[in-house]
C-alpha cells in the first residue's frame, strides 16, 4: 500500500509539472503572436513605433505570470509577483495613466528582492555555504553575487529548489538516491548559472523556460540493461543565465 501511494503521488507531481509547462508555453506563444501582430500592423502604418513599443512591459508581466504558474517555491512566487507589479507600473506609466520616475525602478527592484530573500529565510529556506553536504530530503540553495558548491548524499532525496542571482550554484548528486522514482527541482538562474551532476542511473526531463538563456542536458541516458532508473524533472526559469546537467 505504501508503494502504491508513493507511485500515485509521483504520478500526480509529474502530471502537475507537465500541465504547468504546457500552460506557460502556451502563454509565451500568445505573447509572441501578439507582438508579431503589433509589429505587422506597425509596418502597414496602423500604429506608430511608439504605439507598438509602449507595450513592452507586458513581457515581464507575462514572465511573472508563467513563473508563478510553474513555481514551486516561495521565492519564485515573490519574484514573479515583483515582475508583474513593476511591469504593470511601467505599462501604466507608458500609457500616461500614472507618472513614475525611471530613477525609482532600480531601488524598488533591489528592495523587493531583498524582502523576497528575507521572507524565504524566515520560512526556513537555507543559504548554504561552500563545501556544504546535506543528507536532507530537500535542498534550497540560494546565492546573490557569489557562489555555492554543495554535495547531496541524501538517500531519500525528494527535490527542492535553487536560485542563482548574479552568481553560481554547483550541486553534486552523484551519491544521492531518490525516495521514490521521481524528484523535481525548480532551478532558477537570473544573470547567473546552475550546474548539476547526477548519477548515471538518473534520467533528466527538462520542463524549464529560457528567456535569453536556457537549459542544457549533457547527460548520457542510462541503458535498459543497466537496471531500474529514477527521473529528475527540472522546472524553473533561466533569464540571461544558464542551467546545465551532466552525469
């Protein structure tokens, strides 16, 4: 009964992750079609250049919506919300609905990110140091303007999240084992990078979204004759950054 329940829970996680990925991809597609249509109308003289590009704040708004839709961590929800709020304010400013000085955006963004990190810290997310080794079932490394090197030896690994903002994270899972057959990690890199090393018996499925960045799977898929495998699902966002996996 325990094994059946675990398998059903893994199936539910896998289905939810798949649905979130489909929804976010559809949203990005709609935004691209909308901008393409606006540019086409602009080329035919229906809109001026200013009329088209006044709507560019819809890009961070759309990214924030899909980040929240795909998110699994408090930090991702907060960052997505920040993108939506700042994008909406800038759009209203461009439309002359409100008047906001451009000098305010950078300080507001830094303050909002600082609040996001404090909230995550209060909720128990840990900022890990170089050389840290964990045997816990989940991981939560976050870094800003720095680097983290972490080894995971957990034999009941369930997943977690990682966030690299203007920094880098390296995590070695080669001695880890999953509690069930599937684990999900939300890996986010904004002007930074995340590097994961996984066991040869793990397969990798990437469901993350790249915006001027991307995910790279360098692993060699295990052979059927090598025995049972476990699957690592990667979700999240790579914005002007990269996330790579190798075994």
